[in-house]
C-alpha cells in the first residue's frame, strides 16, 4: 500500500519512520531539507506534497497549524493536486473542527474521505509505538485509518464522527497546557522562597501533581536556566508557540460552547513569559 506523509517534525518524523518500518511504500515531504534528508534510504523523498501523493491510497498530514494544513492540502503543490478518488486523508495536526468539515466539503466531490487523527504521546521512545491516536470519522474510513495508525500507536480510540477526535484532543491539550503554566508558576513561587526545584519536584511526583508532560517540560527548562543559550531559546520558543496556539484554539471552541474560558485565555497570555522567566534573570 502506498502512503504519503507530509510534515516531519518532532511527532511526524517518528510516526513516518514507524510507518516505513511496517512495510508500507512510503513517500514523505517536508519543506525543511534537513527533515526530508533524514528519510533518505527510508522512504521516497518527494519534491512537494503533490508529488508525495502520487499514487497514494492514504495521505497523512502532521503540520503545525490550520494554515499549514490548508497549504499542505490546497496549496499550489498541495496534496489535492494529485490525490486520486478513493484516497483517505488523515489529519494529525491539531486544528479547529470547522476546518475538518471545510476540508470534507471541498474534497467530497472527488470521493476523498477524511479522518481526524490527532495523537498524544504515551511513551518517551520514538523507536516503537509512542502515541495514543484518536480517530474521528465514518466507521469504514476509520477502519482504513487503523491500518496506518497501528504502526505508531500504543492505543487507538474511535471517538465518533468527523471532528470528535479533534474536540477530544483540544480538550486534552487545554488540561495539559494549563497544568504546565501552573507548574511553572509553582516553580517560580518555590524558588522565590528558597525551595529547591528538586524538593518541589519530589513532592509533586509523590502526590501525583506532576503530570508526565509537565515533568518533561519543567525538567528540560531547568537544564537551561543557568545562562541562556540559543538551544534554550529555540526549543522553548517553539514550545511556547505550540502552547499559545493550543490554548487559543481551546478558548475559541469553549466560548462557542458557552463556557467561560478565562483560564485558557490567561494561561495563553502568560505561557511565554513563564517559559522565559529564568532567561530574563528572574527566579
């Protein structure tokens, strides 16, 4: 079976490698040459998303945001230029549910099915299945999606119709990012009163307050607080951008549901300053 995969970032690249190791005929594309070059000898290196999609039965998109999804699908050299009737399109990126339905409306006349397939990491490894994959779509399309998702997933959940998996992912990300912001505030509070990070971490780990995602980010943050480095700035600027996007998306969806989303909005506003507190010389 021929698979196209667009987006070879921190999550997409290991997903694609595991697909290749599962004996699918894989073509990959990423606009960054270094990301693409890493797949030489593993998959066919496509010159564009459209090139990757030639002859594909399933196409996967794992890019940063809604604009990049639209570019990957409908850009001048996007997937839509060469996707054949009957192709299945999996959207791994975290986007608004309305975007998925818009994709469906535009591609349905060409008999292209869509499944939202957001993922969340369950293991620290990239060498074996490492994410839980949530699937939203028609049952027949979801069963086709499972063939691919099995390659990189520790668990697979069919949530419901198109958009339902994305609603779950957005809800999950809301919890994760608000927890992370609170964890960073707690770290700064403890430091102000001369409580070492290791002591705070030990107690939070023991009582369950330290979630795995918070632990990974806070521990990584501690590695760079003694002297700002380019590595610190690059890594955490990227993380801040993802968090801001996820929290803004959660706020938008929550407000549409009639919820008070002040917590999400405030967390978004202070995420970047919290991440770079040490870089600015604060505790």
